[in-house]
C-alpha cells in the first residue's frame, strides 16, 4: 500500500523525479478550461485542457493577483496522433497570471518537442518573473535545468540552461538581495559518486546542486553536496546573514532509508554545517524557511514516526540546526507536508495532502487502491501544536504543492486535481479567507 500511495502523489513526480507517468495516447486540445467554485470562505479555480496539467508554484503578485507555474500537455501545437507519441514524452512549462479573483489575465507556455516542466516561479524586483524548470528538448535524452526570465507580461527576456550528461533539475529558486538568483535541486551529472562513463549511468545516484547566478542568469558559482547515494535539495532561502538554508533529503548519510537533510551555507555556498533528521524509514524534507524566533522550520514527510504509512512532519530547529521540537500529523494513510509558511501570530501554515480510505472511490491509473488524496491545510501555533486543519477535494485525487500568504490574511494554494476541471488532471488554485 505504501508503494502504491507513493505513486499517487504527483508531488513525488514534481519534487523528485521529473516523470509524470502518463500512459495513454494523446490528442492535444489548445483550449484553456476554467471551473469556478466560490463561497464565503474563498474560491477555487481550475486551469487545463484535455491533457495533463499541474501547478507546482504560486505567489501573490504586487497587484494583488497571482502567478502560477507548472506543466501542461494540453497546449502542444501540431502534435500528430500516434502510438509513438505519449503524453509522458511531451509537455510545456506553463505560466499563468491571474487577477485577485483567480481569473486568468494571460498565460504563456515554454517548450519544444520534448518534455518541459515548471518547478518554481517568483516575481522579481522589476515586476517580471523568474521561472526555474527542467527541459528535455527531444523525446529522448536527459533533463537540464532551464532558467527563464520574463517581463511583467510573461514575454521571454532571456533564458539559460544548466546541465551535463545526466538528469539535472531544479526544485526551488529565489531572487537574492544582490539581484541575482539562487537555485537548488538535483544533479546526476556532477559531484561525488557520479559515474559519467559513456555507456554507464547510475540513476540511483544524485547530488544536491546549488547554483548562484547574476541578474542575467550567468553562473557565478555552483556547489554540489552529497555522497554515494541519492541526495537532493527541495527548498532554499537566503538567510539574514547572507548565506543560504536548504532542505531536501539524503540516502548517503543519516539513520537509514532517506533522511531529511538540512544544509547551511555561507554567502558563497560553502557548507557551514549539515543536519539529518529521520529513522529507519523514508523521511523527506520539502520546504524550509528561516523563522522569526530565530531558527528554521522544516516540513516534509516521515514513515519512520507517526501513525501511518507516512505522516506530515514539522521540525523546528535553532540557528545551528539543533532540533527544538518536532510534530507529526496524519492517520493510517499517506500524508505529507509540501510547503510551510510562518503566520502573523508566529505559528505555521502547512500545505500538502492527506489520503483517506473511501469505499466508493473509483480506481484509476494513478492509484490502484481505494485510497484517494485531498489537499490538506494544517495550522499550528508557535510550538507546532495543531490549531485547525482543512481538507479540499472531490471524488478523484487532489493535492497541494505550494502555498503563499496573501495580503488580506488568507492563503493561496496551487496543486493538481483529478476531481474537477476539463481534463484528466488540471491545475488547481484555491484561495482561503483568513483562519
């Protein structure tokens, strides 16, 4: 059941592997679909067409609207219907700008003949946008990191590619105080333990990759961290001292399986310290931020501790990465925290997903079990004690990949949905009003 549940969540696709796992033939529609649900508590929007569409990152913009990135297979032009062309081999980075009510103002796609995936987006100081994605220009070959800079209308200003002989991908990006960008993700091309022999690949070996660029996307420096196992950075933030805090996971060190990995660097990306958190099972960190108290807050998932096959895990550390407390949330199913933000009352808001057993749940190619997933929003106090939680979802699978606080005291969430929309999977956008 654990293995099947892991396959469910496209977060695992988005955050770890770059493989969307679509298995049926594709007839592409270029029509943008939207469904609207509004209540006193907020609203929900979906975006997509006949293909597979997922949101991976969202941010409130300076005008009170929202910017979303993700991936789409619904917007490919002139793709012939062919048994040789499967949805898993094609797709584009999707950038969507909405107004404060979630209505689309414009949308842009970036991609070629292969598979392109958007992982993270942020509005930049010039009111444009920076997108970190992965590109596989042809239907075969490996992924490279694709950094895309647009103007305020989403039109391309410049782009840069980083990568080598293996798969290389980003998971997070931030504009830095010097006007450049910091990126973290994974690399199968560089670092410790990588085998670059012409006929030999080691797909179970990867390193955390940290890339610093200038304002034009030119590499200033890059660092790799890792060992003989699979190591990856999932989230990064520039810290008050000018350095960087990174979370992800490692199988090269720790207590066994994969462990949550916390890495602190100086402003040049040199490692100051690292910490691991975990037990004998699979433990993964997805999001980290510097807290006000001070210290760091991490969310992810653990199947070493808690109540189920995997539980949402929230860990608070001091500025040296020493654990101050940790909390698990979940039931007998598969539950994970994907993104965390600090709230105005010094508590924390976590977005992720939770699975529950449903006797009437339809089986699908995504999940060969009677479990289905719901978007899960969890609010805690400053000590990680549960204050409230909310679930959002329908008859299919629904999950969150990103959350941002909004200027009116609510939250904006993006992810994916099989429950509603116009295709087999659509981008999901949920706005909540306050607590």
